C-alpha cells in the first residue's frame, strides 16, 4: 500500500492542479457578460437584451422612414467606443464613422441585426452594446483593441432626404464656427464672396487656375494648394475630364471674376455624393472651400 501511494500521489496532485487551473479561466462568453452588465450598471443604461444574444440595445429615436432590408444601401452615421475606454471614435465626419453601402455588407453582425430587427426603419437611431465575441474578437480591428466589447450608436438616415441632413450639417457648422454673411442658393450651396475680382468673367465654359483650401466639417484639411501654385480646372470637362471640378465649384465660380475669392460650403449632393470616393472622401460629406481664381481662359 505504501508503494502505491509513493507513485500514485504525485499523479493525483498533478490532476488536482490541472483541474484547479481550468477553474481559474472564464470563458469569453462569461467575461463579456460580466463586462457588459457592469458597464450597464455603472452608466445606468436602460437597455434590453436581444434574444439572449448578449447584445443589448436601446432605440434612442424610433425610425419614421421606410422599412430597411439587408439588400438596401443605407447611409449610416455612427460612433464607437470600447467599454474599457481605450478606444473612442466619435468624429462623424471621418470615413470610419460614415457608411453608405448595402446593410448586409456592414462588418458587424450585431449592428446589422440591431438595425434590421430592432430599429427596423430609417430616420431613427439605436444604441447597442456588443460583446467582444460578436464584435472584432481577440484580434481587434484597426485601432480597436482585441477582446473589446463595444458601445455603438448608429443613426440611420433616409437617403431620399440626405439634402435635409446636409443643410442641417451646414447650419450647425456655421453656428459652431460663427460664420456669417453667407447666401444660400436654391441647390443648397452656401457662398460668401470675399473679393468679386475685376478681371475676366467666369462661365461654365471657362478654364480657371485656382488656389484653394478644402476641409471637412471636422476641420481636417484634405486638399490645399501652395501659394502661387494654383491648379487648373476645366469647368465643363471638355478639354480634360480629370480636371473637372465638383458641381459646387461649377455653381460658385461664375459668381466672381478673375482675381476674385469666394468661400463655399458645399452639400454632399454637390460634392462627391452619398458614396464619397475610394481615395478617402467619406460618404455624404459636406465640404468647406476657400477659393481664389488667379487666371481665367475661355475655350
């Protein structure tokens, strides 16, 4: 009997240690649940779990537009933050906070389900707490850390009323930056002539050389020419389609002459539209341009 315990006891102790170690590790489901519930309690959130998925939601503004489907292309504006506070993205004029594509392509299933099954309609907003296992998992995504549960608020726009959203964005931008003296056109363009110029007139058939600064409504400058080094634009694109400017420029530049300067606040419908560009212009982005026309040539 002594001989048995001499060799059996170490094996028994090893098994006990393994079992004890296994008990020390929680499943990701358990950790997610604890983190999300603690966050809800700490922030006193009035949220509801969706069908025992671990996803919690609150409809912050009921949708009043058409029903949504996964096959719809829908404009979304959203903010994201991790529950641990290590990641926050609330800049709605960055490409990472805007989306216009098929709802079914959105890269977070929890958001897709929340919009389609809970919010159900456009022109509304929803807040969702998504556990890490249903977000970007242990690897994270971009600057979002691994194993991060997320607090996401999504505003679902009605694309048929994007002009209204643009105009509200422009007016808020003007108020925030104390901008006055602008005139609004029937197309939704806002302009302010700072120097009418005294040179050649500008028409839709003109080719112009312009110095300019372009920025988004978050203040980020996305394009700028050096002083004395203007860029050539063919207003109707007949000579060089690649140098044809956005519609906002086509409408604004004929309001001044050579040597003149104008500031324009351009709605997305007169810029790069709902889609934005593959080169980095966010979807449905309004723009702020300061433009000085240094030369004018007629075709």
